[in-house]
C-alpha cells in the first residue's frame, strides 16, 4: 500500500531529470545521480525537521491543555472541551457554523452537550467557577497555542551566565551534546513512507544508539556546573541509565525479531502486510517500551535527575537563558520522538487503521485512503502523548532512584526477556509467511488454527483479563498493611563512612 | 564515596519556608542533618510588650500564615484567662467553627505542598482549589483571606452572616466527598505508597520526650489532643473523636501514618463543624449586632498587677501555648511579658534527627509529612 504523498519519488524525478538535462555533455554527467541523491537527502532532512519541529508545538499545547484540565477537578471531560473553549467559558465562536453543507452540525451538538454537562457555570461546582475566574487572551482558535512562542522569546532575552568555578568548556559542551543528539534522532525517524531524513539499513539500532548519548551530556552538565545539586542529578541520570535502557533495547529486539528487520520502514510495512499492529501481538512489550521511554525522556514518575523537590532543578540548575530553553525543548523533542517511535513500533505507523474495511466502503472509502500517512503518524503520536505521557505525569508521584533501579533490574528486565521469548515463538511457529500481502487490506499472517487474526485477538483478550485482575488485586487502604519497606543505614553516630 | 555537606535553604523547594537544613550525604544517603532556624525571626514576643491586649491579635494572626485563626484564638484564650472574661456561648461556637475551618484549610495547604514534595502536582491544584472554599467562608467572617483579626477578647468581631450556615453545610458536605477523591488519587497509587511507607519512622516515646505534639504525635498512636484531653471552648459538647492512627510497625509512625492522621483529622473537623452549626445557641440563621451580648462580653482593658494568663490550644500543628504576665497600672494596657510555645519550633530539630539514614529523595517526603511552618517556628 503506497502513500498518497510520494514526496521522495517526486523530488528524485524532478531533480534527477533537471540535472540530467542540465549536465548533459558536461564533465558532471557521470555524477548527476550522486548530486541528485545529495540534494534529495538535503531537502528531505529540511522537510522532516521542519515538520517535526512545527508539529511539536502541538505537543506543548496538548500538554498544557490536558495537564491543566486533568489537574482541574473535572478531569478528562473538560480536557476535550478545552480544545475549543478557553478559560471562563470564552469560546472561539461558533466556527462550526461556517463549515459548508451543515457538516459542522455534529460538532455544534457535542459542544452544546459539553457546555451543558461540564460547563464552568454549573452551580454544583462553585470552586471551578471561582478559580477559573481568569481572563483569557489569545487568537480565536486553539486558545493558548502561541504561548510557547512567547516562552521561547522570553528565554532568548535572558542572560547566559556560567558559574565562576565551573568547567567552562564542558559546561558549554553539554547542552550541545544533549540537543544535537536529540535532533539527530529525529532525522532517523520516518513520519511516512517517504518523509524521513535518512534511512540507513539498521536505522533502529542507530536511533537508539543516539538516544543513549544524551545521558552522557547530562552527566557532563552535572559534573561541570560545580554545584552539589547538579552533581547528584547527573550521577542519578548515569545510575538509572542501565536500569531502563537494557529492558528497552530487549523489547525493541522483540519488535525487530517479529518484523524480521532493523529498519523502521520495514517494521511498519510488516505490521500492515502481516495484518496486525504489534500492540495486539506484544502488549507487554508495548507497556515495557512505554515505561522505559518515560524513564528515558526523564518525565514523571522517573524524573529523578531533575527532581525539583530536593535537587532544586537537578542537573540543569546552573543553566539559564536560551540554553535552558533549548535543554527544555530537547526534553520535549525526546518525548515526541518516543511517541512517534511508539506509533511506528506498535501502532502501524502511517498506515490507516482498518484500511481494508473502511477503504472498501463505497463513497467514503476513497476519501479515507486519500488521507496522507503523515497525518496518521502524527495523530497516533499525539494520542499516545496525551493519554500516556501527560496522564502519567498528572497522576503519579516521583519514585526514588533506588526504587527505579530495583524496578528496572528485577521487574522490567525479566519481563522483557519473557516478551522476547514469546515473540520468537510467535515468529517461528505461528507466523504464516505465505499470507503476507502488501495490498490495501494487508495480509492475514497471524491466523490461529484457521481463526482469522486468532493470535492477536487471543493475546489482547488475555492481556485485558490480566490487566483487570492486577488492577483489582490490591486494596491497601482497607488492609492497612505496609506493602513496602526500605532498608536504611544505622542511625547517626553509628555509621562510619567507608566501612560498609 | 566521599561525604559532603549540602545546604538546603533558606531558599529551597524542600523547605516550605525560609530556613536552612544542612545535610551530610554519603552518596545518596543522609548520614547527618542539622536544622538552622531563625531566618525570619520577627520578635513578636517583644513587639507585643508595647501593644495593647487588643492590638496583639493581628500579630498572632501572622505567626502562622496558613493557620491564622487558630493562632489568634490561642492568644485570645490566654488574654481572657488574664483578664478574667466570661465568653458567651454563641461566640465560643463561632470560634470553634472558624478554627475548624481554618484547620481544614491548613491541612489542605499541607496536602497541596506535600504533593510536589513527592512529585505529584495534581494534588496541589486540587487541594488548593478546595482550600478556597474554606478561605471564602473565613473571608465572610473576618473580611480578609489570610489574616482575619477575627476573635476579640470576650467574643468575636461580628456574628456569622445570614446564609452562612447553609453555605458552610453545603461546602463541608461537598468537601467530605472531595477527601475521597484525594484518597483515590493518592492511596491507590502504588508509587505514592512506595514513597511514603517505611520512610521516616518516629517512635512515640521519642516524640513525647522531644515534646512533639499534634497530628505528628497522634500518627504514632498517642491519644493526646488538647481539645480532647483538656477541653477548652465547647469541644466537649460537639460530636468528634481525636484522629489517632495505629502504626503497624514497631519502629513507630512513618510518613504514611502522618498522612493518614491528617486526612482523618480533616474528616473529624468536618464532623465537628456540621454538629456545631446545628447546636449553636441563638440559631444559625439569626444575625446579632456587633455589640450584642450574645457575641461579645465586656472585657477590662487593663490587667491587674501580677496577674498571669495561660492557654493551651490545639493548633493545626500541635499544642500552642501562650503565657502572658499582666503589667498592672505601671504598664498601662500592655502586657509585661508574652511568651509563645510553638509546636513546630520543637518539632523541626526532631525531624532533622529523623531523616538520618534515609536517601536524599526522602528528605522532602519526611520533612513535608511533618507539616513545618516557619512563621510560627521563628516567631
């Protein structure tokens, strides 16, 4: 199944044809192909970076909106509403009435219903009204969307200071390490089958090798700042690195084993042509990947390196101005990269869900298949960001460094190995290589004893049952037993440093 | 690994105020800790010696900026003991209701500050939002959001407004449901339990020896609540019970016990308020004039020579005590000496000892669980 936007093919044809005629009968003629490749790669890189950077504003905006509303009392219901309603009921106007042919009528009905059920003027919820009594400034649509630009401008106007006793060279080098390695990841990640910066044969390995560079920069920054808080933050980052990187890489190894490739494009195409997203084949792997990725990008609950409660701002305490802003942006870039990676590994990337079923429907089918792949990739990434990353940040406290070490080594790692073994069994014994089809419907390679899509259905049902069972397994409030104990050192005066 | 001293404070996210905690760490482990207080000492005791008995109340409001009403009441009871005033019962009920509203607001401030301590920002916004409910109620009484200057020697400044009782009941009943929401967010989160349980053990005997009082002591199973042990005001007439937790470990109470004790105490305050607003003499829906004898009793402005006044009051953080010595005619309307016993001043050095042996990440968890307030500590 081919994407609608064949941008690389178009570019290659356009530039290639132009160069061929331009360099005909000159000494450059033998190099026309190389120059074309160079130019196409350059343009693709620019395009891929521009698309990711511009769409990253959406990530910042989504976090601002959804986190703000989850922290509100009204929860997810108002999160939806706030997409078109600003604070204190200020709306973007009834824009749905401007859509031709009355297509916006359902939107208007939903808005009316949300205003009725989750409106701020509800007399039963006086606090919402009381606290939301703020004025709202902004453009007419997407309230708050341009706040990020204002924040960026603020960072640019701030002074850059280096602490007097800091290791100046390393102090200046560390942000470059963190930011450049982060941007480099984005060059490897395809947004659709034709929109990517570069596509080496082992792009998965390459991307994750780069992902591992940033903690080094964090450690440099922590050490070079000559500050005790940054030092502890940097060392925490280095300490927790192995605890989540190894389970994450083993999980990704499972993905690659299942797809039979270390290449992003082939992994995505395999999910389509074999008939099932990997989310339904390895849900355990998906969960492990998400947990490890939250740790990798250092968000709550795994943000011990910056732990603002005890370490002020962790390893970036001494950074200010645009360097701080870029480090902050790098964190969001990594988060965004993690979301896109999840969409690529587990949610079929740029392939439309139920492409065969909806695509065969008369009238709407053709329109459905005309949606460009990049739209699906971004939608899936935003979905994962809103529902997993933002929600986890809103709901969970921060855990301790020793606890993530224990969690990583004693739970994530064995589970990752179990997932790998399961995946090898699926691929070796349950995979029907003859039923892989690269059509609009995709294939049906995961049938189980003749049941169509038997394996993904079975695994998904079993996982849901297991999840429900684990969800209702414990009730610590009623039992009032201490589930957890920590081992501590001897009290003061008895402990001598260096003796144990 | 080499040991080093880290100075946390006076401006640090952990401190909840302006003070300094110096910790000696061995890697991530705390091997020694010292509390250094006095950064915002304002000399309230000395200032009071040049103020009228009535003028001291606003200074006592500012002793603790999140629990102004209880501190003002605490002073007022000492002044009434000194000046030998008989307070009308309706005023006592109003004081009880306002103090319990303040207790809930103060515990909500603690809960809202404790969330970021362990990394959860949602509970901060939720708790501070619901604190607004009670600040609105207190604003109806005192006219201000933080420092009310509401109690007077012999009564209160003004009666409860018309409709106050209905709003109070509605908000308290709604708040009882909100406590369940907090528990759904916190107690059912494994990470929250991992951070709190087994951290910051305090033994009951040690705390009694050190003089720790309030919810921190009751979390360790000691049934000592001044309102219950030595009932002042009308606390023996309303329906409640002290918030005593039974710790499950022989090591004593951990952070989770202290968290539970405060949540329990908020529920008891709700119960007390709902009972008191029904029992209030003179009717909850009547409004008396400011100088009515139901609201305020006549009080002398000068204390006799050599007279002393004393109050032992259950503030939100423990037992606060005021001792006033009247100056007689020579000092006019001013006290000769005023002395304040602050619960947190006694507790904070004890907390510094408590956190030895735990990790750096446990410092805010332990410190926050004791609910420090530096305003009253440094006075």
